C-alpha cells in the first residue's frame, strides 16, 4: 500500500484542515452548547467541495476518491465531531443516490447535496426495534398507481430535522432482508414528519431525531436500485460509511492526544512538568501507537474501496479498531488533564463524550466483529 499522498489528496487535506481549524474549531464548544451547527459552517464545507469529495464531477462532486474523503473527514472531526458526522452521512447519502438512483434523478439531487442547497442528506434505515438488525424493519411501502406509499417509523436519524433529502428503507416484500427496498423522500413531503429530538451525551451539535412516515407518497422514480434490493444497498453504503466513521474517530482521537501532549508539557506536579513522569509518557506513547494503527487500517480500507475491490471486512476492522482506540485515547487524554479534564474548560471533556458513539453508530463494534469473523468462517 502506497502511503504517499497524491497532490490532489494533499491539497484536499490541507484545505479541509485550514477551514476546520480556522473556521470550525473556534466554534466547536458553542456548537456543542447550542446543539446547532451554524448554516455558514455547513455552507463553508459545501463551498470547499467536502460534501462530495468522492462523487463524480458530472454530479457536482470533486471526484477526488475515498482516501481524500477519509483525510478530509479526519480534519473536520479534529475540529468538531458534530460537523463531521453531518458531512459523513451527507456524503454517504450522495454516494447512494449517485450509485442507485435513476441517472436523471441523481442529476437533480447530487449537485444540490454537494452545493449545500439541500443542507444535508439523511440515512433512514434504523427503527425503534431494528437497529443492529435492519432486516427486522417494519416500515412498509405499498405500490399504488404511479408510485409508492410508505408507512412506519424510523429512529436515530442524523440531521432528521434539517436534511433536504432522505434515503428511506421500507419493506416491499416478505420478511427478512430480501423484502426491503430503498426510496428517496424529499424533506417537504407532507407524509414525512419529524419526531422526537434525542438529548444525546455527545455529538450534541448534530441533531438526531425520529421520523414518522404517514401515508408518505413518492413517485415511481424514487425507488433506488432494484425492487427488494434495498438491504444490499444499505450494506454497501454502510461499508463505505464505516470508513468515514473510522476517520471521524481518528480525528477526535488526534485532537484529544494533541491537547493531552500540550497540557502535559505545561502542567507541573512534584516540581516538574507532568510530561516528565513515566506514567504520562506511557499513556502518550500508547495513544500515538494506537492512532497510527487505526490510521493504517483506515487507509487500507479507503484504498481498497477506491480501487473498486471488496472491502467490507477491512472497513469493519478499521471502524471497530479506530473507534475503540479513539475511546481509549480520549480516556487517557482526560486522565492526563486530571480534574480539569472533567470540566468544560478543556475541549477534552467534549471529545470524551463525542467519541463514545463511534463504537455504536453505523454498526456497533459487535456488529463489525460479526462482519469480520463471517468472512473468515464461511
Ligand atoms: N455488501 C453487499 N451485500 C451484502 C453485504 C455487503 N457488505 N452484507 C450482506 N450482504 C447481502 C448478503 O450477501 C445477503 O444477500 P442474499 O440475500 O443474496 O443472500 C443479504 O445481504 C443479507 O445478508 P446477511 O444474511 O449477512 O444479513 P444479516 O441480517 O445476517 O445481517 C449484518 C448482517 C452485517 C449483521 C447487518 O445486519 C448489519 O450490518 N447490521 C448493522 C446495521 C447498521 O450498521 N446500522 C447502522 C444504522 S445507520 C447509521 O448509524 C447512520 C447514521 O446516521 C450515523
């Protein structure tokens, strides 16, 4: 695997880093406190092309590939994990539309997602009783003259209250994974209602809501891919999405480690900076090593996806390892800060809360281990 960045990848990384550090990082604590990402933060990401890094140019994207996307995601996550997940889910939705919508439909939605005209995209797969097991979903879509009518409820929907377009999965056939289809639903569809807003421990700037579909009618061309083929679309999208979440976890971990290093050099105990104590040095060394390992796994998965090969298992390894490593890194970073790390005075408190969900969403660590072991055991 070649670890050198191409000129284009380096440029995207640098511009994402500059924008994230100058324009997002200074507002991250406020975004967390207010529970809202300001419009100008999202429109700035769109202007830089960060909502369509891996989308074709003809659909409004940057066509810069998966490695560039992963690097940009890491940079945004270093500054603000809430903004990063909004970018991650919007990018995933853009890729689903580009790959599975009818070409004339993709030409309408993808450029609007990339330009920020739709503000964000939303991925409506999970339900109150079908999270890890989406094959158990209950939302239905029944065929009517010229279209479909969707009924049911969705849960844990990122950007559910402000996204411009939703990919919604619903049952069109019998039970299990083979009777599910995917549909595009506009935010202004009168049958789509935003439900409860979740009060989360972290990622508080990113809204997470329920959705209710009540006689929600869509046209025939809203069907994505093949009828009853929706489960595979979700799995393929999540394979790619997991590279995004691994990158997000990496970014949060990097931010926490940088703060821990700076604090350790400054804070003194027993007459010397705490960086001179071996207990602290070992925590820093372990964190650096684990983040590097996570970065290599993530780069491998991104490189494989970009090359067009199979990458489900590698994406699952990257996501499981990076999220768990980043949780350990944030925990150590907080410990290095001592009591101050437990207060809102230091960003490490936010990183500690934000990072926790990376072990849960887009497939829990336990689900990733199913994906990894199945490939070995089949
Ligand atoms: N790519 C393509 N096809 C795939 C696939 C993949 N990665 N994984 C499975 N499939 C296919 C299988 O080949 C199979 O096809 P056939 O019907 O032709 O045989 C079909 O899909 C069913 O596969 P399984 O029998 O393996 O399905 P399963 O019910 O046992 O589930 C699972 C497998 C991996 C556990 C899956 O259910 C899973 O990933 N669960 C986690 C769901 C998840 O990640 N949810 C996240 C919610 S979205 C979110 O968090 C976004 C956000 O807003 C932040």
